[in-house]
C-alpha cells in the first residue's frame, strides 16, 4: 500500500504477538492472585472492567446495529455467557490447582475443541484443513509432552477437568466459520 500510512493495528504479526501476550498474562495473573480473589469474582470483575473500558468505543456500533442486537439477543447472551464467561471461570478455577504454564499449554486445545464440537453438534465441516491440521498437530505435541503420562494412567486432576470444561464452553467460535 504505497502512499498510505500504516497503523500499528494493521500489522498482523504484532497483533498475534499481543494476543499471545495478553492470554498468557491472563493466566499468570489468575495464578498469581488465586489466594486473594476467588475464581468467580475474578471472572466477574475482569469482564465488568473490560465492559466499562470498551463500552465508549463500542457505543456508536451499538447504536447503528441495535435492531440486529435486539433481534438476536437470546443467542448472543447465551453464547457470551457460555463462551466468554464459562471459559474464564473454568480457567480461573483450574489455576487454583495448576501452574500458569500448564493452563497456557491446555489453552492450545481450543482450536481442536472448536472443530470437534462444531462437527459433532452443528454438522460444520472445515473448508481449509491445512492450518487446522497444523494447529492440531501442535496441540498434540505440546500436550503430549506435558500430559501423556497422566492420560495413559487416566490421572487427570481437578484442574485438567476444569480446563477442558472451559475450553469446550468456548465452542461459540465455531459460528464464525
């Protein structure tokens, strides 16, 4: 794009790096304050503060798209509570029992869970499997390193079950396909 000014938010590498940093920071913070803030309170206040910060930026879009939001408020509310609220709540519960590193490694399971759930319950099929296959292989490799022994012996602790529940509750992303 010669002659056009590029903004920092148009750099995909920067945005992907920031995304990984923010998700990892979320897990580190959740683990760090686990003794001081209960998981449910942490999930609530995290989203209450985020809502208050983003609302002024989103207000023009709310006004222009209000008829669509009003028409589909039930699925939007359901998916928001299940995906966003459920994921974070289960992640913070899991961080009571496991390290932030383990939680971040299990976080890589989300694309695989999204694919499996959308195929099983929604009948959705992927159009491009190459990127998803790479993601799946990476997840298998990362989780194999950390959890193969527990899976073979089926010694999944409370934190593993809470993490997997959180990841399966985040299946609302399948609607974006």
